[in-house]
């Protein structure tokens, strides 16, 4: 089972005086990259939020936002009555007259006429919001799993293609070796010189051994099986799958360099193409 690093999660909480919206977006990244946007009232909870995100999401570029929308009359701004009265009295002394309503309009514009009371976090309310954050995270994880299942199917299909190409390489190998032998014999015969047949056979065996790809075929088959085994394990580990794909690439490249046979090299090119597509997709696996 694998998870994609791409996902989206959202949850909405309606409180008596406001609506809280929690939103999460996730993209692929080599490590955990958190970006949080929270209203000032919840700023002191940012470290707690980051810990929750890190524990549950592990890796990826995460954008986290909390939006607050007031749905009822709830103001933290109050008129500083003593200061406003002093301003009005001073204005009367300066003007010697004046309408109280006009003086009030002028007074509330002066410094300190309004007090903004800092709203404190209600811990019970925060526990409710924290539960909603976890709901949004679970929603994002579900999206990650859904996309991971699509990636898993794609990986399985491409591994099957590489396995089929490898089987064709294995069947073709005896024909390749015989072709190499015939080319060498033809080359020697064209020299029209006498040669020691026993010595020639020894040299031929040594030369052909240099082109032997038995070990590479076995190792590549093992890597393909291990890749599928890791996909089907309970944990998603994109980095581990990336390492396995690198080993697969080494064996495929070695087969290509040793093959010295055009039809086999064509199969190797097709294997490389499928492996590159796997590597591209692995960048998005958790």
C-alpha cells in the first residue's frame, strides 16, 4: 500500500459566534515543509498544530490554514468612556459651544478613544477546533491514499512490462551468444591464417564470459520482485522504492552495455523507458 504526497483536506466547524474553516494542501517534497497561516488569536497554538501535522503527515510540502468568519455580533472593541468625555469637555472649552453629537463624532477619532480588548483562547473551544483539525488531516490522508492506489496500479503495470521484456532478453540470450561466436569465427577465417583451434576456443570462452549477463538477469528479477513486495507492504516508503529503482537501473544499464546485440539493446531501451516513468512517479510517493 502506498500513499501519494499530493492531497487536499478540509473541515468546517460552526461555533455560536463564528465559523471555523480548516484547510490543508499537500504537494511532494523530499522532507517535511510546513507552512501555517492562523489568526492572531490562535498564534500561540502554532507549535501544537505543527506537531500534529508532523506526526500524522510525515513528509511533503504542507500548506495549513485556519479561517475565521464571524457569524454573530461579537466585538472586542469598546469605547473608552472617560477619555472620550475628557475630549468632549476640552472641545467645548476650545469652541465655547457645540452640539454634543458633533463633539462626540470628533472625540472618538482621537487617540485612545477606543480600546481593543485582546481576546483570550477558550480552551474548551480550542479542543473542539483541534478535533476539527484532525478531521481535515484525515480527509487529506484519504486523498493521499486514493491517489496512491492509482500510482500503485501504474507501478504494477510497468513492472509487468519490464518483467516481460526481461523474459524476452533471457530467451534471446543463447541466440546472442551464438551470434557473437559466429562473428568471431568469421573474423578469424577471413584472416586466412592458421591458428591453434584449442587456444582459439579458450580465448573465445574467455571473451564470451565478458559478455555474460546471467548475474544481471538474476539481480534484476530479484529487484523487480522486491519492488512489488514493498508496494504491497503496509507502510508507504517512497525513498526505499527510489533506492530499489536505482538498483534496477544499474542492472538494466549493465545488460545494455554487455549485450553487444542490437535486438537485445532495443529491449533494454524499452526497459529504461518504463523505469524512467516509474522514477518520475516515485517522486510523489510518501
